[in-house]
């Protein structure tokens, strides 16, 4: 649709926003389904590693995608080649997805009604382990959204130019990608729940260090560690939700988790902007990091099931 709008000429902002809304609708289906499919595509003993590899590939795409798009835009002198490339890539992805082996188990399909829509919420509320894991990420990222304030930090505090802002913006993604590859090679064997809690606390601590830093090098290192510690939490949480959820509920639970992820990212950036307006940029970042540490301590106390999670295998579901 973006390609068609561009080819027609006279691009209007309303049409672009309409496409973005439709993109969000598509993602609301694509995300939960693709995540619910993963346990059917890999053996249980390799599931945790597959989540790590999927996360590392996603981080690589997040970092390299805008770079590749910018290069194509520059060489082609316009967005038509960029949109055409995205269309070709999507078509290839569809073809490859249709070639996946079908391993669907025969089971009764639930009735399509309003009660079914809210089954995921009810299940998560009953299963405190899953509720604790999802809500921990929601509140920690909601409070620790320092990335939204990077342009202000780059210009006013670290006094660097666009090149510095680019390095700052890429540092969390690089840290997350490296950590995801490391976990894929050496999956977490024991104490996965406690590791997740410590890493969320580390996420908050690194956010505080970034907030008080006046050194460009220290700020980049802090953001690198922000991405790395957050990735540990992402992998543990994603794996835990998959292995602790029965197959018939996995799609709906993943749909709720996607809502929480979207809320934590977008609302976290909104929260950072509001607190920066009220208290100033540096206090806003520091308060957010401290808040993430406090939330981690509260969740470790309120959800002892999280601390007790040991190995991230399908056996966790049977043990539960």
C-alpha cells in the first residue's frame, strides 16, 4: 500500500497514518500466531535456544533494517525501491511460511464469542507465574524508557551531534543482539527465574548510570548493558510463557503478552516524556531506573513462583 501511494504521487499524511493503523492490525494477528507456532517447530529440548536465536535475528533485523533501507533510499534516490524491496521480502516470507510442515493436533475449536476473546486474560490472572512474568516486564520497561529521551541527552547533556545520537540509539540493540547470541550458544541451565529478576534489576541500575553519566563512552556502555540485561529478561519471559501455557491457550496468552509489550514500550516513552517535562530530563531517567529496581524487588516478593523457576524446558509445565 505504501508503494501504491507513492506511485500515485501526492502522498498525504492521512493515507500514511491509515497504512500504519492497518500495519498494527496485521501485527496483532501475526505476532501471537508466529510465537504460538514455535513450540511445534522445534524439539522441546531445543526450545529455549530457538527463542534466543529468534530474538537475536529480530535484534539484527531491527538494527540492520533501517540501515539497509537508508542505503537503498540513497542509491535509488527515493522510497519506491525501499517499498518494493519490502514487498519482495514479505512475499518470500509468505512462501517460506507456507512450506513449514504441518503438525497440528486435532482438537475441538472454541466458540468464537466475547467470552473466548477474554480467555487469555482470565488464564493469565489465574496462573500467577505467567501473570508475574508479563507484568514485571510491563512495569519495568514502563518506568525505564530512557531511550525516548536520547535526542535530548545527545544534544544538551552529552553535547554530541547526529553521529553520537546514532551510536547511542544503536547501543541497546547491539547489547541485546550479542546477549541473545550468547544465550543461544549457552542456554540458561538453572535458576532462570532468579536470573531474570537480577537482570531486570540490572536494567534499572544501568538506566540510573546512564542518567547520571556525563561521559559519552560511559553512556554508550550503560546503554549497551541496558539492552543486554533486558534481552535476558525477554528470552526468559518469552520461553517461560510458551512452556508454561497449554497448547490450546498459547495463542490467546501470546496475544495478551503482545498487548503488554506494546503498552510497556509506547507508554514507557510517553511516561519518560511527561516526567522529563515535570522534573527535568536527568531526574526523569534516574527516577525511571530506580522505579524499575523497586518493581523488581516487589515482584520478587509478590510472586515467589518467579524466583523458583529453574530450567526453561517443557518439563516446567508438567512440574507446575
